[in-house]
């Protein structure tokens, strides 16, 4: 857009320069011509900016509409049906296994659609909206860990004992942060070694951390780790197959944390392993 405007400007000034070089500016009609030319260029510029803006706005609406409704509704229906199927008693073992597979896949697809919706929202409107309310991070974290233990029975997720950590947080969004960070440890870390999850209430606020072993995150990737665009083409695409993610998990976690006034720190070294630390104010 900026580039388009400056090209228009350059075009206008070079035309005017040519004009001045070839004309003596004393004749009244020359002056009129030049004013008309200026007006025509301005009009064209205004019109094309308006058209461009409309196109961008309608793309935005389409993306949000498709993701938010058109895809979510059928996925929701499949999810509900597979939940029912899973719960039904007169299924043979083979059918039960298939139903479980459908359920897991549709959950994953639903999750990805949610991530894309968050990306679209935040790229186009500035941040992911959060609705803070009185919430206990301890309880939210425990429920996420419980779910992940069921989903990944091989993972050894160790949690520390802590008191309630209450404050003003968006519960669903904070669950999303915990899920994204702990499931990263499970999916990208070494499952033979324990994953340490801690939550505590410090003097400066709440601190949540996840530590895992396994392949380290290269330092060259660190600056782009939370940037959804820089990372699409580089690091995230390396992981192939059904388990490959969209590479949005960390970006979304960081957006949610920053919407709460907090931040995420990360280290990945041989000594410490990979540690993601979320620092949140207690309000
Ligand atoms: N705990 C971790 N240990 C090792 N590598 C990690 C860890 N967390 C993230 N990474 C690396 O950073 C990349 C980006 O993580 P991110 O959560 O943003 O995307 P993803 O997990 O690939 O996909 P998605 O979360 O969208 O399903 C991962 O692909 C992985 O290579
Ligand atoms: Mg992830």
C-alpha cells in the first residue's frame, strides 16, 4: 500500500518535471492542464486505495467467516457424533478403535481451526481478546495435565505441589497456554525423560514453567520462535506427517500471555534442557 502511494507520487512528480522542462508556464491553459492532471492523479489514488481497502476487508471477513463458522460447525457435528459413538456400549473392538481415531483426528482438526482463527483475528485486529475473571491457575493447569496424561500415556509429566494461584485471568485462554506449552514438551521433547511442570506464586507474580529434554531449539531459531510468519518456512515445516503442527502454538501462547500483561521466556541448553517460563502479574 505504502509502496503504491509512493509510486503514484513519483509518477506525478516526473510528469510535472517533464512538463516544466518543455513548457513555459506563462500560458493560463497550461496551468489549467496541470491542475487537472494533479486532480486526476489524486482521484485515481483515492479510488485505488478504497478498492484495495475493500478487498482486504472482504478477505478478512471471508477468512474469519469460513474458519469461525463454516468449518467449525461441521467439525463440531463430527466431534459430537464421534463422542456419542465412543460412549456407545454395543461396539465391537475394531469399531471402537475406529471411533477413537475419528475422535482424536477431529479434535486435532478442530484445534487447528481454532488456531487459524486466532491468527486471523490477531493479525487483522491487534491481539487475541481475553476476558479475565477470578480464576485459579493451579486448577486450570491440573486439568490440562490430566487431559494430556490421558492423551499421551507414555509421557511422564511431573508437577510440583503448590497452593492455589488466583487472580484475574481468562480461564479458557490460560488453559490454551498451558496446553500449547506442555503438549510442545510432549510432542517435541524426549518422551523417555520426565517433563517437569511447575507453577508457583512469587513476589512479582505467577510463574509457570515446563522443562523437557531432547532435541534443543537452535539459537538461530530463537528470535523467530514466536513469530508465525518467519517460522512457517523454516523450522516448523521440518516436522512432517500427521503430527506436524501449524507452527502457531507458541505465537498464540505468547499473544494470550501478553494480553494478560505477562511474558514468556525460553532457554534451550544442554545443561537445562528446554525450559519455557510464563511470567504473569497477579491482579
Ligand atoms: N518444548 C519444546 N522442546 C523442543 N522443541 C520445541 C519445544 N517447543 C517448541 N519447540 C520447537 O518450536 C517449534 C514451534 O512450536 P509451536 O508450538 O509454535 O509450533 P508446533 O508445535 O510445531 O505446531 P502447533 O503448536 O501449531 O501444533 C516446534 O515445531 C518445535 O520445533
Ligand atoms: Mg506446538
